[in-house]
């Protein structure tokens, strides 16, 4: 951890104002002067990546560089954090030839144990893969963002009441704390108020009881909280969270729910008008649509519907053509993967595209994302003719290519864009076809095709 007065002062400033990247960059300069160039490069790379759209090739290149730095150095960086938190430290990498041989032969405990690092496409995180009671006090996972492990996930499985508060308080001596995720059913004694909450802007609550929800929102330290995710089948918890939150405090909410039982009650909640981003993850497509069209969501700028394999509702035209969501800038529809050889196919096809894109009244929409799109010749024709697609800056499809579009049909895909306006197109298909090469020629670096096989 910081060994000079300058480093300690800069870390304290980062903890006090986690949103200020200028201080993080100053910290990177400071540690680079002391010879820690890889750590400094990692901080700068993650910060720069955040300034680019998620589908930007530049962001993908920066994320790859961050993954390389993280994979090579995470044990040393995490050791510093563990020492400050009082966690068991990870097994170091071998430094001698004999140690490396023993490691390769499996005669030595795996470097990094009891932790494992995952360098995913968008997230870098460390999780506890071997639980040792008393060592980690409920810690499960930490996600590294903008150079620091600032997103903390703890689990009630390995947790005793009263432990989370001291853990999170100590966290702010080692890194900023901007997001907390509590998994498994949460009770009020899983949380404790304190200055460690002052920088928190994001909370994830897994099946919280009523006392836990009240304890969270009665805190006077959560004045920066703007994002909340609640995973519960009980809509009463959602309503309570909305009612307890301060006006204009919550701007982004994610609800992971089960059915339609209380959809009318939530849709009629005036506090929805404070939201600018809403994600609905539900087994019910009709309930999601009803909620999305609440009279209190007319100022919504981002809407994401995550339907867990359910079909996009037949009356989805209301999402785009009713004029209800005129302020919308981002619309994302996720249906998850279907087995194309067995059972009903919930993927959106040409009729869904026609319903969404025909007569759309979304004058500010800049980004559209549709997963598991069933793309055939008729669907290509709908895309090419759509004025809505031509107004977009960002488009993302995860597509299943049907058998009927010929390569000449696929070569028409660039015609759907206003090439002077489109900035990114993420196109993931289940197979490669020569006709897709025209996208590469026309869009160049604006195109990402991450999973074409």
C-alpha cells in the first residue's frame, strides 16, 4: 500500500471523491516515478477505456491491454489490498527456477490461492475461490474499475452479522468504494452505516427484507447513491425502495422480478418519474411492457428489457410507435439464446422488427441493441428501409442467420446506415458468410464482429 506521504494523500483524495479521474491520474504519475510503471499504465488504460463507447474498437483495444497488465500483475496488486484489509494474502508467484518447476508440476499451491482472477471481455475481477472462515469476513468478489478494486461483492453464506461494516470501512483505506453487492437473502444487520458509504453510487440487494431496505435508505451517508438493483420476487420491496429514496436521488434502477402480480402498483408509482434509466429483468414479457409504458416514465432516457428467453411481446410496437417514450436515447432487448433445433424459438424475427421499426416515434434514440435476432431476407429488407436505423449512432445485434438470405442480401446490410452518422456497429453472428465482408469494407473500424464463426 502507499508508502509515501504523497501516495497516501492522493489515495485519500480518490476515496473522498471517486468520480474525479484527475486525482487517479495524478496517483498513476506518482507511483510511476517510484518505479511502478505497470500499475500506472493499468490505471491510465482503464480510465481511458471508460471514455469510449462499449462497442468502440478503441475501447476493445484498451480493454485487451488492461487484461494483459492485470493478468501479469494481479497477485502483487491484490496482496497490497489484502494486507491493508487484514485478509489472508494470496500465494506469491515463484521467483526461483525450482519454484517455477514445482509450480508447473503441481507440487506447489497455485499462485494467487485462495483467490482467482478473471479477465473478462469487459470486467476484471478477483474472487475468493477457496473459503476460509474468519479470513475474509464475507468477501466474495472485487471488480477493478478505473484502476482500483472499487466494486465489492459479499455473500451471506460466509458471513456473520456485524462483519460487513468493519470490512467496508477498512476497504476505504485501500481503495475507493463506489459499488456494493450483497448476495443471498439480506437482513438489516448485514449493513452498517458509516463514512465508508459516502462514495457509494451503486447498490445491488439480493432478496432484501423490509428492515434491510429501510436501513439502507435511512442512511444519511448515501447521498451519492444513484443506481440500485433489487433482485426479489416481492414487488413490495421495490415500491418501498422507491418511496424511501430521496427525490431525484435514484437515476438508474434494475429490477429482477418474477411475474406480473404487482405490475400495476409499480407502474402507478409517481417516484418513477425521477428515473432516467430502467432495466427490467423478468420472466414476463407482457408485464415488462406494461411497466415500461408507465405514465411516469415519459422522461426515461434508457430502457433495457431482459426477458430470460421469453419472446418479445407481440404488441411491442407500443414501445416505439406510441410516442410515450419520446425521450429515449437507448433501447435494449435481450431474450437470451434459444435452441434453434428444439422447441419454440423466442428470438425476434421479421414481424418483431417490423413492429419495432415501422412508424417509430423516438426522435432522440441513438442506440439500439437486440440480442438473438433471427435475421432472414425479409428482416434485412426491414432494416434497410427503416428510418429509425438511419438515425442511430450505435447499433448492436446478436444474430442467428437464417438459410434464405443469399450473400447478395447480406451485402445490402450497410445500406441500413447513415454512414455519416453511425459510430459503432457490434454484429455477432452464429456463422460467417462471404456477404458479411461488405460490412467490413464499408464500416471499417466502426464495426466489431466479436463472435462470427
